[in-house]
């Protein structure tokens, strides 16, 4: 019932390799840095009402170096190479005041730049990743209503963004 030194050495070696090869980890874990970025979304045409079959375009064209809005010094962070920077686009219908229903299926979406990823709430949300090209993040989505109604379309941060060792807790899309 003695200690198996070979097995102990292998376990310690696997642990040390895992800890020190995946990122700049210390013994207690990987350091997490939090940043807050704001990325603007351009919507056009600028109309109060849209007809069935019309296309509303949403476009993002922003540099890969983003300003950290959470830091008082407003430090610029090189965010190029982010594996999963994107947005969740939510769709709701307002049949009356104070009532909202999921309505993503009442729209056709035409993706010109970016990549669609799966989201479990397909009746309310479409989720996309931005395309990186020439030191810029690009996204262009056409939204086409299929039925009459009063709708809201909103951009928000997707679940969690991770780029290398940077863990972004929040991304504001305006």
C-alpha cells in the first residue's frame, strides 16, 4: 500500500503541462482581464415604417483595435484575431402596449458579411460572428419583414467573447 512514485510523477507532469501550456496561468488559475467595448451599428434606410418585402440593413465596420470604455485611461486594446466576436440580434413583436412576443421567424435574414452561429432561442434570436478583414471587423445583415406588425430589433452582446487570453465580460453595441 505504498505510494506509486511513477504514477504520481505522471500526474504531476500532466498537471504542470496543462497549466503552463494553455495560457499564462499561475498555479491558482488563468488571469482574467475584463474590458468593455462599444461598437456602433449602422441601420438604413432611415424610415419610420417599412413594407413587407423591404430590406432593413444593419452594418458594422469597426477597427480591430478597440477602446476599453471600462478603463479610466480609455486604453486601446488590439482585439485582432478574436475567435468569436459577434452579436445576438433579438426580434420581438409588440401586438399591444406592454406585451412582446418572440418574432425572429417573421423575418428573412440575408447575411452579406459575417457568419451565423446556432442559438437555442431560434424563435427570438439570431446570433452572428463578425468577419475580420484588413484590420477591421465587418458585419452586414439584411432583415426583411414577412408579416405586418410592430416590431423591435435589437443588437446585444452574444454569450461570451474570448480572444486568446482576453476575456471580455461585456460588449455594448450601439
